[in-house]
């Protein structure tokens, strides 16, 4: 990830893109612009810490469709919508799906500056959390289906005897699975692994 976050501006209005670049550069923020969602999806770096400002209505992929694609990618950047045709149902839809704000055009420059500055801090936090979550998930990749089943029961706080009863196997076999889980996940202990899984909301 880059050292300084950027702002991606996705809008088919060239004048707005340029004015937003000038505005953000005036506060020392790098802005990258895209005339449509297809160009953005082809060019952006998903590993770079960023905030996305996107128009609702664009040729081809709409702003809402872009938001859905980013959600499917598990892309953690805060998304801000801008629209000259905004209404309450639109804003509710955007925020319900995870957008951080919905601004009507023409927006107030100071409002945009304050919003971007706040969301750049949020982006740093989100991308760091995303990296931690992926790191924990990577540690679990080599687990077998049976080991994942055991791990899910360990996360529930069940002891080996109860797990053995649930799975119809011996306590010794469960303990072997527990040891393999710990080794494969490179964990100091199963307790530490469970803590990391719960802390970073990792699916097992």
C-alpha cells in the first residue's frame, strides 16, 4: 500500500473532475480521475489506500452498480456519492449499502474538503484492518474441511470432549486436529488464533 492515500474521482463530467482535482490538490491530496466506472475498474490499484468519490448516473456502469462491484471485491475504501439528481431514496440506498455520504451537486467546496479529510483517516483504518483480516484468513487456507469444523467448535468455546461427542470421534483425534490447526496457522496458541479470528471477523 502507498504511504499517502489518494482520492479516486469517478464522474463523466470533465469540468467537475478537474475542479475537484484543483480543490483537493489545494489541500495536498492527490486525486486520480476517471470518466466512467469501466475505466476506473481497469486502472485503479485495489491495494492503494483510497477514498472513492463517484457520480450516481454515468454511461455504462452506474454509480450504484460500481458500488456493488466494489462490495463484491471486498474493497475497503470509503465511498462518497455525488449527484445532481439526488433524492432521499437514492441517498438511503447508497448509505444502506455502505456509502459514507451522499452529496448533491453543486456541492459546497468546504463541505467536500472536510468530508475528504475525515474519510482519508477512515481509509487508513479500513485498509489496515482489511490487511490484518486477509493475513489471518491466509493463515487458515491450508486447513482441511474437518479441521475447520473443529476450529468452529473451538471458537464456540467447546472442550475436546464435547467436540468429540459432536463429531462422533475420539478425544485423541480432536486433540490431533487441534495441534494441526495450531501448527498450520502458525499460532502461539489456539486461544490466540481464536482471538485474531474474532477480532478481525474472519470466516472459518
